[in-house]
C-alpha cells in the first residue's frame, strides 16, 4: 500500500477494527461503545478522554488500540481528511458482488469485475446526469439535518469572516467562513457545513452550497462517472510493450472445486481446459450471466491455449 500510494495514509475501517477489538475484550460491551465514541470524535481531546476510560477498564484493549496506531482508526487524529467516512462500504460492496466469481479462473474474475464496473459506471452516470441540484443527494441530506439543528442557534459577528455561534445548550463555537472551519471541527473534517456554519449562512445570506467541498457537488459526481468502461478487445489486436511478454499455459491445468471445496482432484490430479470451462460455466450461470457471454469470457483463441500477460517490474 505504501509503495503504490505513498502519500495516502493507510486508515482502518471502523467495523473491522471493532471486530478485532471484540477478540481482545470479549463480552465487554462498554469497551466497544467507548471505542466507537473515540473513533467518531471530531476533537483529539475528546478522543483522548475515551481512550483514558478504556485504559481504566481494560488495559489489553487500550494497548491494542494504541499499538495499531490511533491515527489509523481515529477521525480526529487522521493526518488527512476522511470526510466522515469511517467504514469500507465500497470495498465490501465489491467483495459481496464478486463472492461467487472469486471461484473462477483469474482471467474470468478480472473480466467479471470489468463487466461489473461497466454496469455500475453506466447506472451511476445515468443517475448523476438526472441531478438537478448543486449538491448530491448525500450532501443534501447532511445539510438538511444540520439545518434543522441550527434553528435555535444565535449568531454574533466578530468581523467580516468570523462569527460566534451559541447553540441551544449554551455552548459557544467560532465559525470562520474564509477558512471553512469551526471550533467543533465537523466543518473542517467533513468538508460540509456544520449546524453552526449554516447558522452563519442564514445570518449573512451566504449560500450554504458555497461552503461545501466540490467533491459533494453533482458536477463532480458526473465527472467521476463520465468515463466509459469498454470490453477488452481480442488478444490478436493487442499492442504489447516490449517489457510485457506472453506465456503459454499447458492444456492441462490443476484447479480446485468451484463449489468451494479445496484441492478437488481427479485420479491423475488434473483437469483439461474444457473441464475447467464447464466448471466456470456452472459458476457464472449461478450469477445470472448468459451462456454466450460466459464462453466469450472463458474460451481462449482458436488454438484454445489460454494466455497470461506478465509484467516485468524491473523494466
């Protein structure tokens, strides 16, 4: 991860961290609740408070959270903005969609994922192009929720860009429209206006949409899904760079069962390519893929010798 994405911090999904924490502190619901409060805290001081509470209850759980590195699972301590996203829902969606396809040969799995991306990009591009508002549906819902919370807040100006906001609980917050920050830190980290910032917008008649990150605009969403995902052309039309070469695979290959069993073997311990294709056909059929598509994905070229493309990292 660090070699491929050197400037992107490697964060940890809240849910998966929670599952690991259950093993460190079994039958200890209080620890899990404190961990959630610490992970979703917007202020480092608040996060530290909950970590202290955890250390007083369960030292082993506290040591585990610290050893993993607080910056990787805490919203407040993360060195980069997480925009409020604490779980890997996108990755889990792909894993769920490809659950059965993962039993197929690697080339068929890659083609399945390409076909999946083609469908998802098309559907999301179509939905994004129907958007009539400046913000996406997600951002609109977020802003609407904070707008309701801002109804009882009172504003007092400091200067042209800074304002003091007092909420219904008597707490005082400072909003800076120029830097798009608030002392509650929700405005800073979510990149969407918090209730205090929306209160200032109403007072100054500034459009709250102007305070949202471009990432939450409909235009940005449309740009994200603008590219089209095309099918991979026939290998005979490929133009391969010099540092990429092609290896021929023998007609007989060893494989496992597509029903989930491992090391399923015949007497000689091998399957022919045609037998592999039949097994792949069975698995693909369970995914709702048509027969014509299946064999176009899995059947090799006219000589029926599958190919594997290899990249030389030294080049």
